[in-house]
């Protein structure tokens, strides 16, 4: 990993080489892999691999390590995808919504969207439909500027992978 000290609005000046991308791709899927195994898999000795890993962490490329938990074995689960339209796209209305939605632990992801009539996409988890309705009542009562919302039940997860890194590499041609 090298930095050029420049930013172009698209990156923070980091230049990741193929080995950095291999390290990241492996860690996305196998976050508990030992440093020795990681070094072996990317064909580096332990010290240079550890140094690259430390640089990636320090630069904020690796934000955190986490585990994916299967919820169904210990609790009933209702997953919902909720589209939200705000009263206005004014920055202060968006800021109020974004700050306020953080107070709802059932909302485990919130993404702001551009274009169209949908301003945000929420990923929500509750025990059942009643829990979902109660959550949305609390969101609406919080005065976050929600004009309308539409909930969609997630019947099954077909694909849940980390974002691919290959298309982000400068040499990628698709």
C-alpha cells in the first residue's frame, strides 16, 4: 500500500496493490484467519503481512472485524426492507432523520439514496409483524420528517456477500 498524498474526490490517495486487495478479500470472508495463515495465503512472510495489515487498519481501509450471527436458532425473526420518503430533501431535514434513526436498534442499516421518490432504505429486524408496526409507529412519532414509508418482508436471503473488491482495482476491465 502506498499513498500519493493527493485526493481526487474518489479516494483518499491510497494505492492498493494486488497483494493488499488479496489480503482484504480474504479477510472479508475469513476475518478470524490467523496472521500466519493470512501471510501464507498471500505469499508473504509474517512481518511484511502484519505491516500491510496494520497500515490498512491505520488508514481506515479495515474498519472493524465482526461475526455474522444466525438469528433464527434463538429467536423468531422478521426481516424487513423499508423505503422511506421524507417531507423534504433539505439538508436539515435529512440531518434530523439521520440523527434520529440512530435511536432505533431494530434499524440495523440505513442508506441514503439519490434520485426517485425514495430517500432512504432501511433494513429492519423485529420478532414479528406487531413488532414491526410498533417500530414504525415510534419512528413516525419521533418527528423525523417521514412523509411515507413502505415495508417489504424479506422472505429469504438469496445472496449476502461482502462488496467485491476486484471492480475497484484500476486494472479491472469488467
